[in-house]
């Protein structure tokens, strides 16, 4: 099976090389890496161009936001499996994609969800919070919960049958897409008990109280658009689980 990795970036000069190297170093041979940059004004493009020889495709042009960029990348993809890795994230080790493909082949599923660890920008080997897909069930979308998006891989054909990211969302289009794929369309999935991605803290969805408010309002909107019954009290209850995640430091197994 061929795997397409989509990376979107904008002014990521401090982090993009870690992302690129984490993909290049994967031991799975059948991969393509597509980078969609939003016309960065710092050194991001210069760094990406160093890796042009190993990229399947590289685009740098203005876009309408992160989800528009993701959709552009998906439309370019030729793989059987698609994963999204943003320009400030990285794979946890060089056998992550091999493990994902093995899970697809053994479980015969439409999607695979792995685990993620949050790390501080200046200390990439010291997890500060663990975000697991283990135990996730589709009914949990009503409580604002979802598997970690950067550790989500899906057969590419489902983007054709179930649709791309909705560009009407500023922060929560990833939540809406996973809800639509896993709950509304019922795509079969497997939760891989393995840390696949390291994510730096300080992302747009958790940057401040305003971002959190926008995120949760958009989660409510996504549920209502997909006829999932919920309310803000249920959605905010997810933060109790996040407190528990602070005490977890690494994936099982």
C-alpha cells in the first residue's frame, strides 16, 4: 500500500525541518510527501526547497487557510492511505508508517488512529501530555472528543465518497471530518496502541481562552450539522479527561 503524507505550513522556519526529516527517515518504502505552504514570508520555503528532491510535490502559494491547504494536498495525493502531518509536528520514530500500514493490512479497516504526545518546543523528548486514541468510541464526539488528528490515517477513497475538510470552520474542521467519517459514515477503524506523533504545545486551538471558545463553538456547530445531539456542558466535560492525560507519559506497549 502506498502512503501519502500531507504537510501544510506557514512561517514554520523553526520547526519545518524536524517535520521533513521525520518523514524522510521513515523505513516504509512506498511513500510520497506533499508539502503545501501558504506563501511563507520567513525561511520556511528555503528550508523546504532543500528537500525538493525527496518530495513528491511542493506548493507555495497563498491559500484560504489551513483546511484549504489540506484539501489541496489531498487532491494531489496518489496513495492508498492519507495522513496529515502539520509543519510543527513530527513522527515519533522511523517505523511509525510501517506500523500504520501493518495495522491496515492485518485489521482490514478503513482508518487507523494512533497516539500522540505533546512536547514543549524547547524539549522535544519530554512529553507534557499524552493524547491516546485507545478507548475512543464514536458516541464520544458528542462530548467534544475525537482521536488525535495528526495520528489519523484513512484510505484515500473515503475523501472521494465522504468529502474533504469543510472550509467554513476556522479551527474544528478536523473534528467535523473525523465525526463525519467515523460516526456518520461509519468507516471501520482500529486504534493502534503506539505513539505516532509528537506535537509541540501552543497550537492555534489551545493558544488562549478565545481560541478555546471558538473551538468549542465550532464543535457544537459540527455536531448539529451532522445531527449529533449535544450541548456545551457535555462538550466542556472533555477537560476532565485532559487533566488525566497530564499524568500519562507514554503510550502503552
